[in-house]
C-alpha cells in the first residue's frame, strides 16, 4: 500500500477508523512489516462488518425489533456505535434501553427509586462531594421518568456544587494529581451533558 492511498483510506468514516489510520502511520514510521499492518486491517474490517450488521437491525422505533426483548442484546451496542462515530444510532439504542427496560419494567424503576430515596436520607454532604456526579445523573434519569420534583431538586443541588468547584480554566480538582484532575474533569463534563439532557426532558410539560 502506498502512503497516499494509506492516508486517504476510510479517514472520514468515524472515530474508530481515524484511530486506526493514525496507528498505521505510527506503525509504518516504526518499520512494522506490511504483513502485520494487513493483519490489523483484517481485524478492523471484521469489526466494521459487525457494526454494519447491527446498524441494519435497528428499526424505526430505535430497537432491534419487538422480538429482541433481552437487555443483554442492547447494553453493549451504544458504546460500539459511539466509538465508531455513529452518534445517532447510539442515542437510538440508549433511548430504547430507557423506554423498554426501565420505563416499562416497574421492578427496575422501583429499585432505582429505592436507591435514590436512600440517598435523599443521607447526610447533607452527599450534595457537596465531587463523586456524587453519578448520583445526580441517576436522579435526573428518574426525574425524567417520574416528573417527581424531589429528584429534580436533589439533582440540581449536586450540580450546583459541581459548578461551584469548577476552576476558571474549566478543569475540576485542578490542584489534585493529574490522574485525578484529568479523569474527573472528563467524567464530570460527561455527566453534566447527560444530566442536562434528562432534566430538559423532565421539565417539559406533559
């Protein structure tokens, strides 16, 4: 394979493919033999075939079909679609997981509410702890499903604290070791996006 062809191949397809292209460049620069590069391409093509198969199975309602009713058939798909640059497909599957396996399964929702009601009864410092971001996300999801103000208010109180401790640079826990600051900055940013989406839906009038 010529370098020009190599750089052009699949470059704009998605995040996973871009990473593979970058990896190939590094391998070529390091003198890795063509046979090994072709082997890696074989892995990538196999993954792409699986991705295409799953994509074709998504129906208009965002599910894999009414007959595919096991959560085990769904829960790994959003991550695969996301890292492959298929954000819309990832969102569709996530919505199916929420509507089919949470909203329609009272036992799952009841369990989630018990966890959150326990959190509501904990010491007030649960609202002022940076690791409570996942609690805030869970509250926002259940608030979206139930429209109960106690979950909305609790989620907001945790988010208010997170916003108050964000550094002006944009980072969280900036004075902590890098592995903490970088990790938590990325994680809190992710959960804030998720919380925002869930609370937006929860605040829309029925």
